[in-house]
């Protein structure tokens, strides 16, 4: 990293450089006999980072493939092997890539171990079991109980903390050396601070006009996924925050050349194969997507050295929240980012999200009188999206938001 002067780079340049470097470092480590881990996106990266294991993220890798239009070939390969198109598109693309090891995006080295945390979805369990079985490699699992109540129980936290201790034992067996507790505490400090820096930067979406489009946030999300345990991640987000503060002070809108007429929350994963289309349709209507559940999903903050607190953080987020918790989260996002409408991506790949959206939408509409529209899509499979449907639904949402403004109830 010494040859790179981050002071002379924008946060976007740093993002592109670091994400590419993280994958290249893993490829080089693999070539030299180092250990590579495939990890789910919100698994505890702190453990592998402390042991010098290079970690890459299949979900993030598939995003790059899908956004570049390279998913159909891999999806077809997976389906020929018997994987139904009702299965998560991320899983199908990744399992196919594991076979062919070629794609339109960067090549990702095969893993020596896999790590998952099911606080975001249950599909991960079978997906990563398949990887571990096929490659005959160790599978490390953090099983996080669903939170049925508004508060996380001490029993749930203790259960996850015990699994953290088991992962330490597993990594000692895999690496054949003692766990590095000093490095672990250092990484905990870095990861927790990076999570705060990510949240602080993205919280600037609340400014009017917002200096950041949520679609730009989707891109920056790659860094909090793949480098949360590395110091360079936080440097990037602190620079992003400074850039956004300057834009906010000068009333510069994140829509890049368009006036912000409406502010909306996007509920669900991005439709990566059609990221450009979904953004441009909104921009053409002066709609800025400023609200998202993504900032809080990676706001994994805890006291370094406190394994129990770390377990609580991983047990208290994302799709692991109760229905009431999911509703409260979205309503707070709508209030904080001053949204006048909501788009719900009915993502065929993500049943965990879809099955909650109807009840969440009804509650939000009842509590806040905010107009909501939905559209059918997919996070990886382009066959499940209709440009015409999306355009029509956005037009309807804009009409509802305009009417609400005329009645004095909108942003």
C-alpha cells in the first residue's frame, strides 16, 4: 500500500482500487499457498482477519458478474446441474462459478474454508454446505437465532458467543497455530470503527438535497462488505463523509445534473442486472433514493475486546429482527431521511425479504401514510425483471407523491 497516496485520491478512486486489490491479494495468496476463505456478507470477518486468512465474498463477486451482464450463462449452467430457478440467484451463479471458474468479472480463487452467518438468510446454510461438500473443505457456521421479540435475549447472545469461541478452536486446527488474540482485538477495533465510519457517511443522505444517491451507496457497499476488517476501509469512508459534507454545504444533489423533487426509500436488494435502468428512471422523474436498510445492516459496532458485545452486534441486525423490529427500522429510516415514498423490490431470489414486505408495507402505510409501490425483479437473474412494469410503477408512485405534496403531507 506504500506506493499509493490516498491523500491524492477521491473516495470513489479509493473504492475501486481497494476492492480490486482485495481480490488480487487473495489470488496471490492462493498462488503462494496461503489460505483463502469464502464468506457470507455479514459474517464475523474479525476471526479470519486476525489469523491472516484472505477472505473474499461470493455475494459481492456475483454482484459484479450480474451488473456486467454475465449472470445468464452461469445461471444456465447451474440449472443444467439441477438447481431450480426458485433458488437464490447469488447461490446459483456462485455454485456455477465454482465449477467453471470463469466469468465476465474478476476471477475469485477457490476457498480453503467457508464461513457463514445466517443472520441475513437461511439459504446460506445449504449453499455453503454444497461448497464445503464439493470441495471437501471445512465449513464454519454462526447460527444466529431469530429475534421474536423487540429485545435480543441474553440466551441468544450467549449462544452466538459460544459459537465464536468454537470458531477460534476451528481456526487453530485449520492453521495449526494458536489464535492471535492481540491481532484479534486490533481487528475488532478496526472493524467496529469502520462500521461507524460507514454509518456516519451514509447518514448524510438525510441532508436536503441529499449529496449522495442511494445507487452510489450501493457501489460503496462493496467496500464495507469485503474490507470491514482493514484500516483502509475506514479511511475511504471518512474521506467520503468529508466529500459529502462539502456537497451538502453547497446544496449539491447526488442525482448528478437533476433536481431532487422527491425522496424515496428503496426496500430490498438492488436489481443488479438493471442497476442503470432503475436509477435512470428515477432520475428522470427527479426522484432520489436516499433511504435504505443497508447502512444499519453493517453498523456492527461494539467495544473491542468484548466478545459478548460482538456477539450481540451480530445477533441484533438485518433480517434477524422481529417483524415489529423490521417495521420500526423502516419507519425510522423514512423519518430520518425525509422520504415521501417507498419502492419495494419484490426480489424473486430473496424470499427472506419478500415474505415480510406485504406486512411491512401495510404497517408503514397505516402508520405514516406514505405511498408505496412494488416491482418484480431479481438481484442476479435478469429474466425476472420487466422494464415496462418498473417504469409504470414509478410513474404511479410519483403521481401519488405529487398528490400527497399538494395535500401538504409530503416531502
